[in-house]
C-alpha cells in the first residue's frame, strides 16, 4: 500500500460521527482510510480501558506512538484536557463531567482518535 496515496478522514468528521452515533453502533474499526476511491478499514491502534471510566483511563497501543500530543474533547467539541509530548501515562478523568469524550493523539499530519465515556 503506497502511503503517499492514502488519505485519512479528518478527525473532526470522525468526532462528529462518534458523537452523534449511538454508542452501541460505533464500529470497532473507527479509523477509515481511502485509497484510490476504495474504502478500507484500518484497526484503530488505540485501546482505552476501563471504558466507561470514573477516575482514570489507561491507554494502550498496538504500535509505538512516541512524541504524540494528546487532546480530549467533550461533546461540544471543546478541548477539556491537553498534554504535549504525551508520555503514555493514564488520563485522570475524575474532574470531567459524565458524558462521552474523544481522545485524539496527533504528531504532525498523523492523528488517531478514540471515544470514551465518563460515568460517576
């Protein structure tokens, strides 16, 4: 697969789809890439647990993500948490209001996102 011909859907589009979809209907393969007009699913390398969470969320990856920045968005699209050069620590979500959130990891043009839920 030629990476120069691969285009990832914008994270804003992904966020919109995740935020407006029923939580049960969100597919496990939430990142999509398009190559030459054909849609192919790529397994998201991010795993969040526990999900739903009340105090903290642990994050694992299927591949190394070194030097990435982390942002957490609420349902209104507002940034509620941000970490530059994230060091793979767990996220403290104890101060977040109950609801659905999107965590996004970004490094240059590379970006990954995943939803999680906070319950109290």
